[in-house]
C-alpha cells in the first residue's frame, strides 16, 4: 500500500481552490511518465462531458461526468488536461488528452511538463 504524498495533495488542493489550470506537472505512475497541466475536477469533468456529448456512440455517458457531489477537502485524484504519456521520443496523444490519476498511485513527480525536441 502506498502512502499519498502530502505535498502533492496540497498542490492538487491549491489547484482546486484557485480554480486554475495553469499548474504544469509531470508524474510517474506504475512506470508511465505523464506530463501536462492540472485542472480543477469540475473543469476536467465538464470538458470530458463536452467531448462525449459530441459522439453518437458515447453521448449518453456525458451525464456521468456532469454529475457532481460535494467537493472533498482532500483531493484523491489529479485531473490532467493537455496531458501526454511520454513513450520513447513520442508524447501520446500528440495533442494531449484528459487523464485522471489517483494520488496514491503516483510514485514520483516534478513541477513542470516535459516535451521532446528534434534538435
């Protein structure tokens, strides 16, 4: 059983309280490196719902992401947008995706995001 990092939880709580999506973060989760910007959960849910509602097949699932309960004072998950999984010389997807990661699964992290250059 892993012990969640209190500093990382404080960082996630600050993103939630300030309702900002400008905090860049890179995490290592079960060997995968994920880099992007944190978003408040409500903003992240809304964006996922918007993407789903535009799909003929996935539209009905949009409501699951719109449903919200009371906010937890201690975030249990990180909500990334414009995020990429770094694999070799690629960031997948190139345009960035939406990821929800349990804080307890983060093995390492750093402030900032990483990208590759062909130079």
